[in-house]
């Protein structure tokens, strides 16, 4: 499927609000791809598709995870909404014909992050945070930081924000988020 076909299909799958968010992530990801030297076409497709599984019910998510052979860790079991990233990567292929593994991986890592992220993965992670329709407290500050610093520094700031938010809400931190942040801090110390 090309971008227009994917967008048309997503219009029937997602709420208007989610679609607006996805378009925002898509636009922001394209801009970041230009700035940080990633493939613009891949950023566009990963951005529009990243939340393609977000409106699936928890019960359906667990069924789909089983169907796709996705291994569910204990944090995902307790917080099934996290699974929309892994399921979204599978649906990108099964429903939207995306066979490109870099696009699939960017979708898979967009929610919790991780220690081994490509430039495209980081761009989608950041775009998800700062796209224009986001309105959480601190979003303006994060947008400014992303504008001014390197990709890895922007990721550290986004991880900080994400971890602080989860801790404040007394939520479960996913180990991949901590591992992702640690890996960037360790890389800085070695530099
Ligand atoms: Fe998401
Ligand atoms: Fe999102």
C-alpha cells in the first residue's frame, strides 16, 4: 500500500483524534528525518502507522499477541496498552503491507524505547512526544530541547520526561525504557 491507501484505511480504523495525532507524528517525523539524515519516506510511513494498533481492546491485543507469537513480558501483561507497539509492527505488515523491517522496528520501539535504537527509531519515538497536537505539561520545554540539541540528547530528555511521568503516576516502568536511557548516558561517559 502507498501512503494515501494507508491513510484511507487508517481513517476507518482510528478515531479522529488518534488520526490527527498520527498525522502530527508523521509530519514531525519527516522534519526530524530531514534534520538528522534519516529516510524521509520511511519516517512518513512509520509515523502515520505507529499507533495503528492503539485502539484495539486489551483482550483483543492479548489474542493478537498470541496469534503473532509475541512474547509478553510481565510489565506488558500488567499494562497491555504497551503491546500496541509490538502488535502495531506486526499489523503494519499483515494489514498495511509494510515489509520494511526498519519501519516495523521503529513502530515496535516507539512506546518504551530501548538500548539499540536506529536514527529512524529515535525520530519516531521523539515525534510521538512532541507532535503539534500533544498538550501534556512540559511538552513546550521538550519541543525546545529537541530543536536545540543532538538526537541522543533529545532522547535522554524524552526518556527523563517519560520516566518522571510514570513515576509520578506510580506506574510500572518498562525495563527497556531504563535500558535505553542508561545506554545513552553510558555512551556519553565513554565519549
Ligand atoms: Fe503509541
Ligand atoms: Fe502515538
